[in-house]
């Protein structure tokens, strides 16, 4: 803790304190309606979402693996909790969030954060585009009245005008000056215009009151029994998984925008600790927020200070400034979030779509559709990863091939190229002509690798075929990991490994 604080206020790091503080204030204003809306989606009180945003934001900003990234209450988590709130109540939510935090910390200790490297780029494209569409579609509710009907007449025109003005300022101000964040300028300008002209338009206060106190420490009032664990564990597991996927993907996106590298395992531990504290301090939990993170980064924030300022200012709004913040026009925040959705969308994915493999296009579109229509980020990403893995396996299965020749001594050589694994074993078996081959056969794996148990079984089958035909088969140039896999099969396979300098270099490079 002390080390992080010293690092935070180390002037030698060339932190732009003006940008950090102003960006933090902008993010805090944008967090208010988001936290309130997500809490209400789950059927919880607005303060439950605001408390979660404060605790999540503060802890991850100080201890997280990605300076400049913002965490808080999110829609992905709130959707998971809807059924639990309806069936069991808010106390079970607090317990679930605590358990989810413990699961996330366990994932961090096991260094599972690096598994995010397995997510292919088309999946990230689909995830980001889906989130952009969700952010945009969620803003459309502001153009409806309390009965769910679309606004019309003067009310609609006023709202549209204020939203477009906000978007125009955010788009145009950076072209003139970058002294102050365009997002904050837009919010303050629209706020001043509404107050001075006494314009009748929806405000934050029309959604819900945000007045509250410091988050109270609270131990969940539930039966601490096995039955309770059975109830909350499935929800906790999903919350933990969704939270980590969204947080680590957001970390990757911010890494690309800032051309720097975050620490996935450190972020995983911080997310877990933040969720545990959120559950004990009356919060609904959460994870990284891509929209607010992009607002922060686009404002020039690169250090931990902006996130700390955002979380502390959010708490100040709740405790002391609720009457003022509740007057902020929703049009300003709507315009801000629409610009965030435009900035979030990977427009490059549309420009390169004709140049991408068809399988990548399918994965990207699938992930986008699942994200948008099911609001299940974990399912979207996992589906994309599985399909990408199957496509990869199929493509590599077709790469197995064999160069065949008979040497001067009448020995038949099969030089295998490509990986031997579950998807390529059928093609591998078709390469051999057991009945017509000579007495001695050598299978050379200098340019191949035995990858899994399916490959071992394929080798067993081919050697058995040669043995039944009364012929000897030898395996050459197996790498150390291949030999380890074959260790238990030595009784039925004649492993004749012929070492040479060229092979040693090759096996080191392959390893």
C-alpha cells in the first residue's frame, strides 16, 4: 500500500496532474447514471451500485495492473444477479460478490490472467463491437418516456439538440485545444445552458436519488451453511468469470490505445480484492468498464490518480453533492456515452472484413451478436475462442504430410511434416502403405511433433499394423516432450532415436 502511494505521488514519473484530476472528475460524472442504472437492472437500490462503483474504482485504481483503467458496477454483472435478487434478496448478493472475489483472487494466485492471451483478435473485435452497440442501444432509453413510448414534439427536439451539442463539443474541441478535457467541457456547457435558460429536460435526479452516506460495513445476513453455498456458488462463479473476462479484455484494449503493457495477474488479484470489499461494504460488485476506461484514456489520463479521483469524487457526490449532481442533464451524459460507443467500435474491422478469412469473420460476427442480444460476455468470448480453436485444429489437421523414399539399403523412410494430434491422426494413418513396404521402415519426426494421447494411439496402431505384417518400424528424431509422452508405450513401440547436432538445435527451437 505504502509503495503504491509513494509511486502515485512520485513527481519524477511526469504525471500530468491536471489531466488526471479533470479526467477523474469527468469519469465520476459519467459513473453516476451508469451505476444507478445497473443497480436498478438487477433490482437493487441505486446506492448499492454507487457504493460498488466507489469501492471497485478505488481498489483497482491503487492496486490494479492497468493504470488509467476504470472499474465499477457493470451491466454484465447486474444481468447475472437479476434472478438471485428476485429469488433470495440483497443479502445473498453481498455474499455472492464476496465469494466471486475469492474465486478471482484464487485465479490471480494461480496466474490464470495470462490465459487472456488465448483470446484471438477476431473475438476481441467482436467483443468490442458488441459492447459499443450495447452502450449505444442503452442510451436509446433516454429517448423514451416513463411508459416506454418514444418521445415526440418539443421534448424530443430539445433532448436531441442537447445530445448533439454535447457530441459536437466532444468531437470539435480537441481540434481547437486540449487544455481541458472535451468531455468535461461538454457536460458543464450543457449543464450551464439548461440552468440559465431554464430548459425542461430529464436530469440525473429524475432517475433516482443518489444521496447517501459513507458505504457502511456490513456482514451479509445469511445462514452460513452448505445449502447457502450451493445457492450462491453458481452465481459467484459466473460473476467471477464474466468480471475477469471483461476486465482483462478491457486491459488489452487500453494497452493498445496507450501503447503500453498492463499486468493481467495483478489486475485479477485487484479485481478479486475489490469485489470482496464491495460485498462487505454494501456494494453489488463489478469489474472493469470499457466505456469509462475509454473516456479516461481519451482525456489523456495514463496514471492511477485519475481512477482514484473518480472514485473519491463519486463518493463526494453521494455524501455531499447529490443535490447538485442530480441536476445534471441526462442529455449531456447520453451524448457523452454515444461518443464513447462510436470511439469503442472497431471501425477497422469493417474496412478489413473482405481481407479476413471467412472463419474469422464468422467468429467476429457471432461474438458481436451474442454480446448484443444475450448480454452474456462470458458466453460470447468462450464461444468465439472454441470456434477459433476448432478452426485452427481443422487447418492444422490438413497440414500433416509425409515425404517418402527408399534408401540404398532398402529401408523405407517416412519424413513427417506438421503436428500429429487428435485432428490429424486419420490423415496420418493414410500416409502408410504397410502391405507393400519393405522389411525395415523408419518414421522421422524431425519436422513434426507428437502432441497428445490421440497421436500416441495413432502411433500404436501403425506399429501394430507393421508388427502384424512381420516388419520393423523405428521412430526417429522425437523431441524430449514427445519422448515423455511415449514413455509408457515403449513396450509396444521400438523407439530408435538417432541424435545428431542438427536435430538438437531444431528440438531446442521447437521447444
